[in-house]
């Protein structure tokens, strides 16, 4: 699906119409800051806080919404809150010894895992400065499984509920899960198709807002799909674009952060429909190295596109265009949650140091996830399936998975839980020490985890 297709022309026209509406709304600015619970970069912790009426600073207050501890609060200066997330996880990928054959007929050994990790931790300092409209967030993020630690954040100004402008680290889009719902998913990481097709996080300038009740938009300019581990000197001059919309027609919300699962136990049917489009000129992002630093772009058999020999023996792809579209829909009602998402991705305009056998690669995929509470707000059971359909003309096959899992909430909050999950996967298209999958795996993955968020 190219940018000149009718689908994308319709989406572009819809997006520009929304921007025009948002621009009109700016001229009618009010003092009400945006309060989108879907977008992590629009914190709700401080909005409408009655403590702002107090003339004296307040220190160390625990926010009643459970989204952090207010360290400092002064209506004339600003607010600082501390929030954190931590995850301990056991994972076992079986069988221990296995291999897979890629689309070129080459055999690869699979390095499976069986370990216990203090897997991930995030510490956020967030709040506002001199005016509740000027927002900031500074985050320390670390994943011990990959020995990665980084410091990132954003600055932004909330003009009104129709238009908010930010700069810093965020996503261009590409999937519902990257739009602020972490870590309130059914499991602690994404399903395979979501991980394969999504965009990631990078230097971004973005705007969002609620143009009609329950109708939100997101537009972004970004450095690339993922800037994790990439320095400024490795980036090219290309700028990527992303845009999307989501509509919540029945309740105008979909739970905190647009979460997966209905822990809140909606008494009225909550619905959400959305799409996201991303386009990015990707490159190997390596300097004086034979190995690519770009790990975001993978082929449907889990090979890195920019690895030498990925499309032809001895040939290295140095640049390529990524264009993807996702469409999603979800419902929540009395503890029942159901969501599905469809993806299409096209890779083309290859620049390589030799001939490659294809001009473009078009992959499709989807997932379906569902959950319910046999014991209200205490025990949640869920299941999912996801599929990646590789471009058959380019020689790729399909990958699939089925999974079941459970969440136990020992306290009266969804922010503290124990998760157990079993995944049956065939020819995994995803390979990541970060997530549940190793490239090419056919077998079973078991995981048990405990996590907390405040």
C-alpha cells in the first residue's frame, strides 16, 4: 500500500481536516488544560488539584489517583511528583535447542532463554512549572535483561483541550499500544504481531487534542522509528511522520491511560476505534561497524533488514522506506475486554551495495485479545492470538501464536499484580531479549512476573 493509494489519500485528508479544526479552536483558547487519559505525555496528576488553592507549599503528598507522590506543590512555582514502575520476571523458552531456516534457505541457531531478571524499572519526575499549562517529564528507564539505561523526557504546553504541543521523546505511532497505555496491558509486554509492526520511541515533535467529545488526534514529526542506543551523529537528515485518531463514542474514555482489560468494571459499554499511520526513511545507523544499530526493522522471518545477507547473499541494505497502517477496535463492559488490531507494512526504495531480488515487501498481520474477571478486581483471565503474514512474493511465510494468561491483584488496585502466561508460538517473526520472543522459535514460552506502579 503506497502513499498514493486511495486509502492513504483519505487518511491524509481526514488528518488535515482535524488540524484545521484544531487551529480554529486555538483562537478560542480556554484555561482548561487537556486531560486525555489515553496519552501518557498528558499527565492528569495535577489537573484540578484542590491543593493549588493553598498558599503554602505542600511536600510529600500521596496522590489519591495512585499516579505518584507529590514531592513539591506550590501554586505560584509549580509541582514535582515522583512516579515509578518495576517488574521482576521469570521466562522459559522451549525447546532449549532448536534452529530455523530463513527465506533464503539459511539455517540459524536459536538462543533461547531461561532466567530470572529484575527486568525493567522506570522512575519519572513530572509536573508543571509556573503554569499548569507548561508540562514536563524526566524519566530514567532501564532494562537489566539488555543492560540498557537511558534518560529521556519531554517539555510541552497545553494550549487548550483541542491543541497541545510537545517536544522530546515519544512515538510517531503505528500501534495502539505505543499511545500511552504502558504498563496497563494484559501481560507485561506486547503480543508478537504488535511488537513486529509497531513504531517505537525517538526524538519527536508532536501535537494532540480532543477535537470533539471522545475524538482525539495525534500528529508527529520524528527522527526515525527508534532512537534507543542511537546518537545524533548516527541519524540521517530524514524526518519521519506519523498521525492517527481514536474515537471513544459511547463513554468518551477507555479507562486510565487507555488500558487493556476492564479492571474498572464499566457499567456502560465503553468503545474505542482508531487508526495510525507512520512513514519513516530508515537506515543502518552504524558508524565504523559491520553490524547495524537499527534493530527496529525486521523481516517476517525475524532477520534484521539491515544485516548483511538479509535479502541476498553478501548484500547489505543501507536504507529503506517504512510505511505502515494500523486499524484497531476495542470494547469494555462489566469486566469484559475485547480488542483487535490489523496491520499492513510496506518496505521499499531499498539502497544496497548490490542487487536485491525485490522492489518492495508488503506484510500483513493482526491480533485479537480478550479478558474477563471470574473474581471481580481480583483474578483476571485472558487469551490472545496474533499472526504475521509475510510477503509470499518475496518468499516469506507466516508466523502465529496462541496464548493464555492470568493476572492476580492482591490489593484493591490494578497497579500491583502477579502475572502468569503461556505462549505457543510458531516461527516467531520477532526477536527481542526485551520481550517474550526469540527469532524463529517454534515452541512454548512460560513466564511469571510481579509488577508495581505508583
